[in-house]
C-alpha cells in the first residue's frame, strides 16, 4: 500500500463521492410514459430537476477534492526509514 498514490482516507472519500453520484443518477431516473402519445409531467418535478443534479455535482466535487488533497505525513514516518 505504500506505493499507492492515495491514502486510505482519500480512497474512502472517493468511494463516498461515487455513492453520492450514483444516488443522484438513481433519483434522476424514471418518470417516463409507456405510451409515447401521453405526456407525463413527472419528468419535470423538483427531484429530477434540482435535487439529483445537485447530488451529482456534489459527488463530483467530493471525488475531485479526495483526489487532489495531499495526505498528511505521520510524525513517525519522517526520513523514510
């Protein structure tokens, strides 16, 4: 694990960000109609237009921060010995 570029804490944040993004995509799904001639106004509700895109964007931000954040070096690990 010492050659891995992300610390275990950063990997957890990446996974949390991915879970938040998947939740946003799940909330975005549905609302269609089985009959193409019938309009279903459910595709324009608050959950699909506001909440789910926000969750996806928040998930992306979490993943970017987790990747870019430099892991702290332990005080015992100085010198690499």
